[in-house]
């Protein structure tokens, strides 16, 4: 079973395969900050310090909310990220504030009249 180590709170848990980082934090009190759980607020942004290769692919909402630069540095949204191996992660209030300020613009399909 994979292990998630929440470095900032110094808590470490064995979790089932394909576990969501935020859900496991809520279940086991990992203390990852959170608010909406849907990728809109950015509160659960965290940096995968070790084991990024054990995370699933980056979601479109993460590209919009976190941005390519932070994603390239290993930041992900805990609510959107699933693990299939051991990971260590941390979070930082300043990065969280920066991500929270980013606006997510929903993709809208243009309506055409017949």
C-alpha cells in the first residue's frame, strides 16, 4: 500500500492504491488546508516533494488554477491528485494565497442559433 507523508504536519499514513491526497488528509487528519474540494479555490495546493512519478496525470482544472510554472515545480491540487505509490508533500501559505488569487475562467461552448 502507498504511503502519503504530509511533511508540513509531519503525519504519515498508509493509504489504498489510487487514493486522493485531500480525501486521505481529511480521513486521517493530515491537516492539508482545504475549502471547496473541487479545484476552484486552490486552498489545497501542495508541493510533491518526493514521488511525483506516483501521481496521476495533471487535470485541466489544475492547469488553469495552479498554472504551468508551479505545476513544473511539482505543485498540485490535493483535491485533484491521486497517488499509486509513496509520496511526500508539503504546503506553504504564500503559495496557497497566490494560487487562490488566480481566476479560473470556465470554458464555455458558444451557443449558435439555427
